[in-house]
C-alpha cells in the first residue's frame, strides 16, 4: 500500500471534500482520515483507487457492472455512435440503435413484452411504469383506479412517485411528505395472500398497480416460493390491476436467468430495467411493456402516453447497451452467474460453519448473495447501535480489498465475469473479515 501519495491525489481529495456532493454519505464521515476513496480505474472485477490500492468490486458498483470494467469494445461502440450523430428528439423520432435495442429486449424478455420505452435511470423507469399503469386504467375509462401497492421493505427509487412507494426502513420519507396519494404499503414479501388482503381492504376497484422486485434485494434477497408470483398474477388478472416487476437489480443475469421472473414462469404487464442493461458504460433504463398495456395507448391522440424524457433512448446509450447485451450472451455470463453463484453459496455455507457464532444466515440466488451477521447467533442477539457494525465491517472489508455495502448484512454481488479463482479470493477475504469482526467484539 502506498502512503506517500502525490500532491495531485491530495488535491483531488481536498476538492472532492469541498465541491462534490457524494449522494448519501454524511459529509462529516467523509472528512475523517482516509474515508474518501477516489476510484480511478478498473479491470474485470477489480477497481483501483487514486492511491493505487486495488479492490474487488464486490457489488458491481451498485449491481451494475455485469461485464466487468475496462471493456474497450464498449468505448469503441460509444465513440463510433457519437461520431455518427449527437442525438435525435425521442419525443418524435426513432434512431437505429434504439430500434435495435428494443428488438433485442423483445427477443430476450419473457414472452409478450414487445415494446420498450427508454429512460435514464431506474427511478425514472419506475416513475414511468406508475404513469403508464395509471393512464392505462384512465384510457380504459376507469378513473377510480389510482392506488399503487408496494411491499414493506421495498426500494424503488428517488423521484416522487418512486419515492412514495418505497417502504424501506433505510429511507426516512418524513421530510418529503406529503407523498403521492394512493401509495399503499402491503406486507407480504414472501406471502402473496397478505397482499391480496390489502387489495381487498383497499377495494380492488381503486387499485391501479402492484409493483415488486421478483427477488427483493432491499428485503434481503429471500427467494419467494414458486407459487408466489403465480398468485400475484391471478390476483391482478381478477381485478384488472397492472402487475409491475421491478428488475432494476434482478435483470440481465444477476439471478442466473436473463430475467428473474423466469424463475417463476410468470409474465408481468410491465418490467422496469436499468443498471446491468448497459453495465454502467452509459446511463440507460427502460420500461418493457406487454401488448395488452401498449395497445391501451392506441386510438385518438389524447390516448398517447403523456410525458417523455429528453435523454430517453439516447443513441449512444442504446448502442452501448446493445454491445453490453452481446457480451453477456456471447460470454455466457447468465450461465456463469448461476454456476459461480451456486459455488459461492456453497463456500458461504462453509464460512457460516466456521464462524457460526456471528453468521446467522447466508442465502441468495445467482450472483446476488448475502451474509447476515448477529452479535450472538445462539442467543438471537442482534448488533446494537453502539456496536457500529457498519463501520467495523466496512473497514474490515476495505482492509481486505473488498468494496461492498456491508454492515449486519454483507452484499456479495460481483460482476458476472467472475471466475473460480476470483470467487475463492473473495471467500478467503470474507473469512478474514469475519475473523476481524469476531475479535473486535471479543467473540473469539
Ligand atoms: C429495485 C430498484 N428499483 C429502482 C431503483 C432506482 O434506480 P436508480 O438509482 O437508477 O434511479 C433501484 C436502485 O437501486 C432499485 O434497486
């Protein structure tokens, strides 16, 4: 590790602390010694910071970088597309890259989802799906249906509609109230009957849509039983409710299938996608719509979807996303996610046996795995606030060359290009992290 770093490195850190608003970290924490990492470059599953320290990108950025860092093929595609033209008005015209990407998405998504509406972020995709669901109901002549049901613990984004349907304890919405009318919280991450009860209580004739992640990351990556999504599908069909699957994290191989809904054999009415759609090489997201929904916007002019987005279907992002999907397919990364994910899951079970005092559970699917820690597993005792488990695990991870979201739950979601040796490296490092946690709390 280099401690004698150059003036240039220091200058960047100073200017970051002064001018850059890092999204969710408390500024005071960032100002502590060596708290701020300036990430400079990446190769495969690795990232290097400005002090030349190398880390494994254990959460693929934010579940984004499927094909790994440093893919020159994608930068070449972006440069070629930029040289051809800058941009075309997506409110009125198509571009070839947008058509190619929409066609590919129709080919690889669950059957019946034929049309893609492109936007720039997961939040915007969720926001658009909410508007589509509401206007679809309105266009059918049903103006009573305005409620959107989402589940406890869920996270769907930060624009106002998406924010309103978040029910995660991590996100205090109080300063932003009042929220969107009709944003209804339901229990039932793993039990669809509880969602049905809420629909009935709320009166089905007022419910426009139900939205959920197929396998919820925000809720800790528990995989629902096979009949869960079938029940939700039947519930929505019975009451003309739009079923939205939020695959912003799950999509494009993260769970070992192209789309997580394939695990359940259910086709939703709308799917929101983002993140791995471009592996982060360019910002892009989309709503994938069934013909049932998109046909509801045909007819006279007033029925067209209200509202677009200037950067939606940006030709450079579309071209890069298509190149990214080519890499995922050609290098069989979806299969690798399933295979290497299963291998990591086995190794995590061994770690659980070795550290049974603090590892309460390991679980997941594909390359979306987690470790849950407790202060005392046998006594069922969780970490207390004063234990500062987030800080302890976060520092231990960094010291062992791992970057991820970590606290009482450690996320293990490396790029889909990961190989066996790299998986072993991760497990060895996690072993060290767990040793450190045990000694920090005097549990060894
Ligand atoms: C399930 C889900 N939906 C939507 C979003 C919002 O995406 P973005 O941060 O791109 O706006 C996220 C972000 O992590 C997410 O996890």
